[in-house]
C-alpha cells in the first residue's frame, strides 16, 4: 500500500512538472499601445505612446531644425533616445525616411505607390531584417510583416480621437523600432 501511494505521489509530481513546462512555453498575447499625436504643436510633431493602462512609456518630439522633419523616439521618463526618424526630401515627392540609432542609419523606409489609391505599401530595409507594411490609406489600418510573419498591426478604426492609433506588437519584437515605423506611417499620411 505504501508503495502504491509513493508511485501515485511520484506520478502526480511528474504531471505537475509536465503541465508547468507546457504552460511556460505558451505564447504570450501581443502587447497593445496607444499612440496619440498632440493637437496643439507649433511646427512640430509630438506624440505620446501609452500602454493599455494609460501609463506614458514613450514620446516622440522634434529633434533638430533643418530640411525635412527630424524626430526622436525617447523614453517618457528618462529621455533616453531609442531611435531618430529623419524625413529625406525627395524631388519626386515620394516618401523616404531613415530610422537612426546612435547617429547611424539602421533602416530605410520607402513608400511604394499603389494605383487608384487602393492602398499604401512600404518596404523597410533594416539591420533588423526586411519588413513589408501594407494598409488602407483611408481607414488607416496597417499590418507590418517580417519574413511573411505578422509582427504588428496599426489601427485607427477603434479610436475616434484625432490622430490616435492602436498598435498591437507581437512578442519578441523591438518595440521602439516598431513604434518608429508607426510614426513614419502617420507622418506620411499627413504629408
């Protein structure tokens, strides 16, 4: 009888360990952010990015004066710069942006024109990989994919406030980088 009880106890312990192993490898849900552009900014774009609880985490503000816009994405509390976003002026009027880190270009974002205004497409060539951004210009809903895998969605349809977006980022992504791409999208939509 004692031997049977010991075997049952051992079996229960094994089941608990196996269950906890599968539970720890379960995929986490994507993280959602809210990006809102301030309404009253004079000559500059200024955004605040908050988590689901409404806590400000990042801010984007005007960095320098010069040709084209030059923005920076920083930590809301410490001011640490994650990325700088520079609009490269193009004589053809096509949108091109650079995302920089420590004054080095790490990504080029180029807009591709779709016929008849049916959508917006961007290609992002970066040190983090190649991204494709597709979306509907009018509804401002976009999907960001890396190697055909969805890494983020950007949507304005659930927000009725001027220039507010919901950004859902899959786990394992460089969050400030994806947020920088969201800023580029909004900047292009306003040009």
